[in-house]
C-alpha cells in the first residue's frame, strides 16, 4: 500500500477542444498528484482528475487478476499447469501470501482508493472555492463511486481490510490494522449513498451516473444482507439500521437493495438491456446502453497501464489476431462449459467461449474465409478439424485491427471492460425480492429474470417461437446462482457471489467447491437419477470438439477425467470462528472467505496480522 502511493496523474492539463474520440475525456498528461496550488480551479480540470480513475489505477487488478480471483477461484477456469503461476493456485486453493499476482491486485485496488481519496479530501474542496459547488460535488461523487467499487473487491476477496482515508498521513507515519468486513461494506454504502445524490442522471464518454451508484448500492446491500442473514453482523450495525436482531436486519437490507435496484430498472430510460448478449462484448459497442460502469482504456495507446491487455492475454489463437500476440494457455472449466451448453443459451455460449461449430463473421475477417469458425484449424473450415482440445475464451477477445476498425493494437484491445451491467442489477433485484426465502413465485419479479434468460436464448427462440427456455413458474436459489454464473462469466463476479451465499449457506458453497453437491430426481417409475449439473469437477480435464461424422460439438467419451492426482483441489473449509477469533488469525481454519494478505504488505504493515477493528462512523 505504501509503494507508489503518490502516483503521477493529472496536473499538466491539455486542451479539450477538438477532441472527438469516445475516450476524449481520458486524454490527460502527467505531473505530480500533490502539486495543486494552481490546479483544480475549473470544472474541466477536476473532471480530468476523475477521468484518471477509469483505467490506470485499476490496471494491476484488471490485467488477469480480475479473472483469477473472480472466476478461477470459483472453478470457471481450467489451466494447463500445476505450479504457482497463472490461475492454478487460485483454482486449487493453494494460494499463499507470496502467490504471484496477489500483491498486484491488492496494490492496484488501493491505488484506486488513494487517488479517490485525494479528490475527496483535497481536489473537490479546492474546486468548490472556484466554481459551482454542485459540479464539484459531482466529481466527488465519481471519486466516491470508484472508492466503493475498489472496496467491494477488496472485501470480497480479503474480507477484513484496512480503510485508508488519508494516504499522505499513512505514507508518512503510520500503519493500519484491518477494518472488520461489515464496516468496510457500510463504508462503501456511505460513499454510494453520497454518489447517488451527487452524480448526474446522465453523462458522456462512459462516466458513471447516479444510476451507476444505485446499481452498485444494490450489490452492496445484498452482500450485507447475506452477512446479516448468517447472523454475523454486530450490534452496532443492527443499531444503525434500527434492527433488533440479524434476521430483521437482513430483511431491512434486502428491502434497501430492492429499492436501489428499482431506481435503476424502473425510474430511468438511459440504460436498457442490449437485444443481443454477444454485441455487448464487441469493441465497437463500448459503453453500450447496458453498461453502468466500465473501465476506459485509451484507444490506440500502448503506454503501460492505459490500455486493455486482455484481448491478447485471453486469446489462444495467434492467427485470430493477425500479428498481434496471443499467449493464453487457459480455458473454460469442464463443468462451467457444460452448464453454458445445457443451460446458458446459444447467444451467451457464443459470446463467452469460442464454441466448436460456431461461425463468427466479425472476427478473423483478414483470413481467407473472412471469419472464424471455432473447432477448425486456425478457424478455417478448409484447413480441417482441430485436434482434441479444450474450449477457448471468447469474452474480451475482440479480434485484430481489421476486426475492430483499427482500434485493437499490440497490447491494447481498446475494449472497455464492463464492471457493472444492467442484467446484474436485474438479478440483484430478484435476489433482493427473494430475500430470506429460497424460492420465488412473484410473476412481476420473475419478469426481470425472464428478460435476462430470454435474451440468452434469442437464437433458439428465433428458430422456434415456442422454445421453452425454462420449465417452471417459480425460481429457486440454485436457479438464480446458475443464472449469475453463466450471465457474468469472466467478469470477475462469480467468486464474490459464492462468498455472498456462503455467509448464510456455507455448506452449499463448500460442497460445490469440493465436488460434493448431489442433486437427484425421481421419475414416475421411481427410478432415481443424479443431476450432475452442479458437479464441480475442479481441475478435471476434458475435450470438447466437433464429431468427425456429425460435425456437432460434443465432449469426448472420457470427459471429465482426472488428469493428475496432484491437481485435486485442497479441501475448502470454513469452520465457525471461536469467540474472539477472526478470519485471518493463525488459529482460524478458513480458506473460503479470504485470500491471504500479500506477504509484502504484512511485512510493511505488521498491524495487518492483528484482529480487525471497528470503524468509527461518528467521527
């Protein structure tokens, strides 16, 4: 946290006139963060400061760690290695304090917080002395939104984490103990409540709005509600929300989550679901009508940290990128692919992975066949079938310069990664309405689940208007979990969603992690059949390729198979904490709620190894 706390940023300003790109507001030059005697005296200057928050501070987290911690941990990713690099330790629960990438993610998220702190503490107050207070407040609202977004990931991955409000003081003189989880969440809620009032109803260039704040607030509220549902919140939190016990607190928080989501889905017309799921993830549709918050890389720029490297980092086929590097060696996991194939809908399947047999006419356009057909060598049918293989990622892979109107360059796809989408807000609304129950029958609420799922089956419905994309008039908790998983695949949210459920249903989550979930159905003849859709098969190998005779995609006869006994996941547990114990203590037996603190951070800040403290909300 101390390293690179004061980054170069936004004091040298450039003229805004004549800029036309959708990324114009990010075109900033660098100077020192603290040299502000004559800066931030105009609204334009303060907007440039907040613009910086949309990419570079996030880079160390966004560049693969978002997927390692958010997807690999929840068994959405299979990796062909068994060492301390890449996705392996995240998937196998073998991560350690010195696991590569852990410190990068931690530092990146705290850099977001630090830069936001400067705006909140120094730049916005200076701006209020020189121009309209409402405009300065809106800039502070942006900074508070970003700070809350970063704390959400920190709390989801590390549980108890320090709240840092004065980075200058922290850099110069003091260490910080972790703050207890529920207070980190309440702190983020407080930021978002401010942002929901200060941010404008609409903005340009991919900036967040008050509806972005409401959407993230819904995510925060269902998280704290789940924590209360498990009986974990303290009296201080119950007193704040005027609840007599944790169950009453959970009900109140689910109610607040419902209202926050309603503010997005019922009372505005700026954001809508895209008609085609696949179109959300094309660079030509950056900041589309469904996206409430996205990171904003500078298009055409190869400066470190200012671009999106995931277009090459997640691509498995050099031929697809026409000269740009492609170095991915990881794939979707067996059980996640199976769930997408059986329950995800073809539109989501095509958008999330390069599914064998699917043709894409908008990537690989430089090739002889003017497109890419997955399952064939170099995507070309004329070259014959690809040998037995696993299924590669499609999300984040936008193609070559030819496919993107010359937007994609080496090391920068130009794709604005969505961090909050309207479809998630729909599902959060459903979760909030489900509340303490595990089943939902209210048709008015189910409409929003239906909207998300019907879009996923758009192609099937076009071929058959009577196609049934779900079979019941009610929704279970497991149905909702499944929808979260396939809708938000490779968006870094699946593990936080699992953690959220674990707060009140740890048994289900640990059984999923350890491949012990067993669902059966009994037929009319009394025969019992196992439904294996939730089998985890963590780190089991598979092939999914085109059948040479039928040319239809299918799993090989030996899928899944245990490729290496040493690759079995460490058994995940979370024992109830003893009185006075805490998640990161030496005696707690926990590896579900929290990653290890990075070794470099505990060395610098020994207080990280102490018990979490309460935050004083009255100071």
